[in-house]
């Protein structure tokens, strides 16, 4: 028996990186996993890698109609949710205040904040009492990194939503926690390099920000997500779990 045997999990933004690694971990622990992503080829490849326990649904969390279709699909399948991992998000690395555009601001807040808020809201009727909601934060929300103002602000916003939701949903015994990755070797992180030749330097620079001197493997973050999703964290809610190699606590 796995930690999530006979449980149903939704992972948004699950086609690569932390989302995909977490979906793999959930499947290994016996869960049925609904997996979402915006791009069909990557979504199909992820679902194939996960096997029969995964159900892929193309979805854009910033589109409320898409979200309605997603939860209608889960309900039509006769399923309810035990775990929601609201992981979908993104943002640009180089958005300093003097060149920030309203369009860039709205895009990042639309995906990271608006998308997450209404993903959680629309999931509530399908979430079983006693379930778990896990949000994806970022260590950048606790640090002042030039160019990351909008992105880090969205993650700080989610941190506060998580605390409030933990209070609001406590009567249903729904726990809400935030996993806070530090530098993690994902396609998204590698994509911050302005050209492929700068990828190694980018990763080295990110690694130097942690006392452990390296970036995380997505599977290491997935282990923490599983902990927050499972009964192993049954008395934890409204919390942030830093999986950042000591970046924030040791090198604030």
C-alpha cells in the first residue's frame, strides 16, 4: 500500500519539472493523477511516461472557462479529489521596474495568482473533507532579487492566500500548505538563460546562492510535495516548507 493508494490527485502545470516529478511520485504511491498543461505534445508525453494511472487534460489555469471544463471532466468521470497540487505558474526573470509593462505584469499575475486562486476555488466542491492543498511558492518571495519583482510578488501573494485559506478551510479539515523550492534544475529554470551557451553559468550562479552549493533535482522537491499531500503532515497547515538547500534560512 502506497501513501496515496485509492486517492485522486490533481496536478496543474504537470508536464515538466516539479509538476511532472510530483505526478510521478504520486503515481508511485498509488494515486490516480489528473495532469494539466497548456501544450498538448508535452502533456501527451508526460501522460505516457506516467502510465495508466494518469489522466491528461489540456488546460490553461488563467482561463476560467478552461478551469470549469477541467473540474467538469473530473466530476463526469465520477471522481472526487483528495489532493490538489496547484503548481501551474511562471514568469520572466528580467522585469525591472523601469521597463516593466502592464502587459507583463498582468500576464504573470494572471497565471500565478488569478490562476491559482480560481483553481483552488473551483476545486472546493470536489475536494473531500480532510484532503490537502499544496501551493508552489518560491524562495524569491523571501529575497530581493533584481528583475524578479513581479514574479516574487506573485509568490508572496500566494503565501498569504495559503495562510488565509488554511483558516477558512479548517472546518472541513482541508490543510493548505506551500512548498518553497529554491534553485531547481528544471526546463523552466534553464529557460531563463538568454541563450543555450549561458545555461551552465546560470545554473552555477543559482547553485552558489545555496549553502549546499547545488541546484535541487525536481524529485527532491516532489518528495516534499508528497509529504504535504499525505497523512504524514496531518497536523501541518498554513505553513511553508522550504526545500531550498538553505538558501533563505542560511543565506538570507
